[in-house]
C-alpha cells in the first residue's frame, strides 16, 4: 500500500472524532484535507481563490450546466435552493451556519454525493481543502 494511502487512512481515523460546530472546526477540517493533499503533492498550498473557482465552475451534466452555486447560490452565506426539487438548503458558509461542518461523516457523505453529481468523480483532498478554505472567507 502506498505511503500516502496509509497516511490518509490513519488521518481519517483521527478526523472521525467529533467536530465542534464552529468556524475553528471548519478550519481544522480544511487543514486536515490540506495535509492529505500535501502527502500527495508536497508543493500543495490551500487556496481560497481555487476553492471559489471550484465552487463556481460550470460543468455540463445531462444537458444542463451545473455547479455548486447552482443550488447554493453564488453567495455561500445565503440560503440556497435545490435546482430540481426547489427544497431550501441552509447556507454553506460556516460563519453563517455553524452546524455545516459539525459532523465529519455528513461532510464526507455530502462531498461524495455532490462531487459525483456535479463533477462525475470524488473530489480530491486538495479540492476539499480549497473549497472549505474559500467558504471560510465568506462572511
């Protein structure tokens, strides 16, 4: 097993401890994803700009252009609405919704589900770190 995979598995075990519902916890989670990304690419540095670009990146899915902002709006501090069901979605920004990163299992489930829906694959650790880093800048 490659070194980075075993490091990732050990780190995930540590990360699975309860995450407190606040901005500091979201930052800790972003830092952990950044650590995973650095195990793969030692030159990696988290980027809010890359996270914002990822959040707004439009991808053609089943004939429709979609992005994270399709449901979450271009302002992650605002309430969103699912583009199909029209069901309200609480804000993504941890400064507004302190429960957003309170449960690691839920964070991972949402990343897996939505990454496959929007980009057709799981998000990388770097994409997750950048995404949360960007959300931490939104007030």
